[in-house]
C-alpha cells in the first residue's frame, strides 16, 4: 500500500493515544486474556506481538520471557515500554511496519495479532510476513473484527465502511480470504465480542 496510507495510520493512532486504552482495554480485556490462553505457548517461546499498541496484552503475558513487540506508531511503543516496565516484563519493543517485518525467516514460535488485520492497509502482505517469520509448527492468535466467510457486505455496510475504514478500521474483511493467501491452517475460529462481529482465530504453520 502507499506510504500515505501508512502515514495516516501512524498519525491517527498518535491522535488516539490519549483515549486508546480507555476504548481498547475495557471492552476487549477478557478476549485478550482468552486469546493468550488459547496461544498455549511455553514460557521461553519466542513470541511476537504484532501491532502491539500500548501493550494492553502484557498483563496476560507476564510469564513469558522472550517477547518482541512492534507497532508503526512511535507513541504507542513508548507507552508499551512504560507499561512493560511497571509490570516487570522484559520486552524488545520496536517501531516497525507490520507489512515489512525486519526479522529473519522462522524467528518466532508464536505471533499475537490483536486488532491489527482489520486496520493495517494490506492484511495479505501482513499475514504473509507473519507466515514467513513463524517457525514450522508455530501458532498465531488473532483477535479482530471480520465479516463472516462467504457473506457479502450489504450496501449500507459498504457505505459505513468508507467512514469506519478512514477513522478506525475496515469492517468488511474476511479472515478466510486473508489466510487463503498463505499455507497457514485455521485451527479455531470462535465468536468473541459484539455477538461474534469480533472473532478469536488460531492459525498453525
């Protein structure tokens, strides 16, 4: 996608910083916790938090000792580092584009991708990068909003998506379509927040 789109993402999430935690934590707290549980990773596993934001997943990951976090917004990474310090969590946090990961192939045992695939400009490029850096047999946990596979958006939803996509995130993406561009396998796809509008999805390489 264009640099302008990535720049807009960085800008808008910088603007959202003062209220981001209020919105993204209280509503989704139990689903973040559930997702980390479903990851079923070992304490020493190398885990990547993709689009990690301000680190709202960290309270549920304190048992892990080899964490890496990336986000395109510098302000988010700063708040994540502050949160990690308060929690006593050791983490390598970097400003990075999730569509162009600066990691070697097969670097991570697991990837956590919460509220990123519906936001990032090119989710297919993103999931391909996730597949590349994931070790064979590795796990990906996704928590995000998706249109049910096989369902086409209504005209009203198309219209609303023009607004939502600019201000927050795309509401018409299909996890099945996104994953179909990889060799990753969907192991689990369960309803989560807002009557299943948000899903918890586990992938395996």
